[in-house]
C-alpha cells in the first residue's frame, strides 16, 4: 500500500508540474530549447555521449524527435506512467490477500 501511495504522490507532482510548465512557461518552447535554456553545453555533451557510446542514428532519429516535443510533455508522460504504476500496485496487493474461492 505504501508503494501505491508513493507512486500516486509522484504522479501528482509530475502532472501538476506539467500543467504549471504548460500554463506559466513560454508558449511554444520545445524540450530541446528548455534544456538549452538551462545550459547549452549540457545538450552538446549529451549529444556527444550518445553519438560516441550508442549510435548517431539513435541521436538523429529518437532523441531529436523527443527534443522537438513540447516542454510539458515529458513530465506529463512520466506522471501518466506513475499513475498506471500506482493503479497496478494498488490492485496487486488486494489480489494476494483475497481468501475467496473461485468456483
């Protein structure tokens, strides 16, 4: 039960953060622009790391597509995943404690 509550709190924090970013932040800011606004060298170092250790194709196709999405989409998607984990954790504990026989 504690795990479900933890997931619920984290999901609420992510979803409220996504709404705050969407309403209070710049209108058309992408995730790449948001990371670059914090530190432009951080994005360049992540690109270099991915190109050297993973693949240039992964950077060009997956990461660039992710960086073109709106800034609020990342915390919203993490919040939805955590909400699903909360629902799963809340129902899995009840199934184990059930003493009802199936007929």
